[in-house]
């Protein structure tokens, strides 16, 4: 069978088949036209959402009413730290710088309020006047007013600088700050020293046990020679305030915490004491192999045998 015969056999229609094809095409065309133009002849029915919107509004109103009720109840039940019954608090003369926690409670302060005050003190803060107590955010004006007249702060707790030139407190003249007793407020008064550096200096002083000489400030992280020169003339050191380590009773864990005494040195000092008994004098540690003259000069002022 040739190719032409093949095409003729499968693609040739008789009259009846041709009529059927034409009818089918007409139906398809009619459907296409109907789908394309039906929107122009039919009116869309608008959906009414008013009922649904009304239900949503009602639900929201109920929710808001519920929230308002809860807030109102919470407000009525809330009791501020200063709303303590006045019959439970006492009034007596006190120095806020030396007042123990139990006595703060006697004044009517809560544990949370006392925690804020003790945190302030642990960071070197001191109350130099009644105004300093008033500035504590944990003490409301009402509570402060109730015990203000009982506050007694010794005159030597603070310096009277109101009549002194500002330059004296910025490292330019005769005003001085003693490093081993200064708090953050005193240190911030030094030229070029802000709150961040003041905290670092206090923290390093605590780790050392105190400053032997003011040049040790250069060991504070970030404090370079240029900044040190701005205020060094306004700084003095009272080395009698240094906390010393008793090498006859100190533990290894305690000794190695000192920034000048490394792990191996602490280990030698403790082991020598175990083998030979208590040290007679601080100079005895010179007998240890790793303690040379330079190291001894650096750590001797922090050690004692009594």
C-alpha cells in the first residue's frame, strides 16, 4: 500500500462524516462565544456581608470588654511597694551607708527595693547626702518623705566641693582622689574618666586588693598612657588600705586569683608551706625557684605572714 493510499484511507471523509465534523465545530464555537460574552448579559448578584460584619463587631466588643475587666481587676489588686501598712514600718535615726538589710526592712522597704540598694553599694556607690537617697529609683517620693528627717550622714562621708573650682576635680590642680577609698563618683570626677572606666578601675582594685602605686592604673584594660596623663596629678594612693594575703592560711584557689600570682607560683607557695611549715616572713618566698627579685618586688606588698 502506497503512502497516498494510506492518507486517502484514513483522512478522507464521506458526506455523512463531513456533516458530523461541521456540526461538532459549530457546537464548540457556540460554547466559546457563550463563555466569552455571558458576563455582558447576566447581572452579578452582590453578596450581603452585613450580617457577618455585625457578628465580627460584636465579637470584638466582647473581647475588649473582657480585657478591660482583667485590667481593672489587676489594677484593684495591685499593691505598690510603698503601700505597706505604716504600722508595720519603724522610724529611727540611721546612716544609709551602714544600714543592714534588716533595718531597711524596718523602714518599710521590700526585698526587691533592698536588693537594688545593695547592688548600688556593691558597685562602689555611696550616699553622700539625703539627695542621693532620694535619687534611688526604687524609693518613691512618698516613702522618702516619710523617713527623710531620720537620715544622718557623717560630714566626713562626702567632700564639700560647691565652692571649689571645677578644675580641681578634673585633674588640673590641687584636688585629689585617693584610689583605694574612692567610689565611682569620685573616680568619674577625674578628667577623661567616664562611668565605664570608673567601673573597670573599681573592679581591678577589688581583684588586686588595692593599689600600691597610681601607675598600676595603666594595667586597667583600655587605659593608656595618654589618658593616664590627663588625671595622674590628681590621684594619690594610701597603700595602708591594701588588703593583704596571709600566705600561711590562704588556699591555692584563693591565691591563684591574684593577677600578679600565676598558677605555678601559687602552687609553689602552697607546696613549700606544706613541706616546711608556716613562713616566718614574706621574704621566705624568695627561696622558691620561680620567684626572682622582680616578681618579689611586685607581689611582696600584697602578702603577709600574720
